[in-house]
C-alpha cells in the first residue's frame, strides 16, 4: 500500500495556487461581464486560471502555510470560497442598480409588458432593463472600469487575508447595506421618469374628470411610450455616467482602494 503525505502531495506552489484559485474562481462566477449566463463555464474557468497564474506569486507572502491536516485545509478552502462569493455578490449588487432603473422606466413609460431576452440574466426582462444592463457592461469595459474591479480583487486580500476567521454578521450587514444603497441609487437615477409620469398622469386624471366619456388613458398610451423613449434617449448618458461613478466609489470603499 502506497501512502502519500499531505506535505508531499501539496509541495511547491500547488497549495498556494489552490488557495488563490478558490477565491478568484468564486469571484469570476459573479464578476460583471464574465460571470454572465451567456459566458460558458469553460471560458470562465480559463479566465480565472490565467488570473491566478499572474497573481499567485505576488500573494505568496500573504498566504497561510501548508496545513498539517485535511480539516485545516478544508477550513481554509471554505473560507476562500465564501469570501470570493461574498465579494462577487457585492459587485453583482452594484450591477443590479441598472436593473432597478430599467424596471422603473418600463413601468412609468408603459413598456413593462414589452419584454425581451436579457442575456445577462438569461431571462425575460422589460426592454429598458435589458438595454441598460447591456449598455452598462459595455461602457464598463470601454471606460476601463474593469481594471479597477480586477485591482480590487488584490486589494481584498489586505482586508480579508487568507486563513482568517469569517465574520458572517458583518458580511451579511454589508450585503444588506449595498443592496439598499443600490436600490436607492436606482430610484434616484429613474427619478426624472417618475416625475414626468406623475405630472402626466395627474393631467390625464384631470382631463378624464372633465371628459368622462373619452378613454383618454388609451389614447395617451402611444404618447406615453414615445415620451418615455425620448426621455430615455436624452438621459441615458447621464444614467450610465452616474452609475459608473457609483460602482467606482462603492467597490473602492469596500476594497479600501
């Protein structure tokens, strides 16, 4: 019977690469633009593998020593996977801001029933929501914001070093705060549509009281749709700019950059 010790099996940099890959691979599952449903798992795996090859060497001083038992190794790997998923969820929540904006715009402009396939979610979404999601990912990579997101992966190692103790209470609280902040930001970005829709519906309500025999809401629906599309074309640049600034500030504050 051949017995292979853990030290012999995990000698060299194999253990260090495994620890880094546990966290980075978990992040890549949810990374904006890479962890989307239309990206094949093999492509995400190759991408995470390449990133780990680049950053394993600089991270060697921060990595824990080779554990002496399988239980300690399982604890370290579980910690790294949890931290990776946690950071990936935070980045995914910042992306969900555009989903909230698009949903509100669809409701206020009468396009909530005009659903198309959203490739980012692999599900049906209102037309403005799918458009803003795709435009946000495109602008993120065009402006170089993805470089900051990749840099934040290394910065997280300073805040949550490998082999540390999990703090589920603080992690859950930060997720709730980011989710609340993202939803609030989504409402703020969609505020012009809410104000215009409120004023328009108020005017239609007054006209309906004056002319109850006319179905004004059915007549005004095409104008509502065209008005919503026109307002979206005017404000889309500002929405994406403010969203990019929000993602930059949120991720930088969490990663300590």
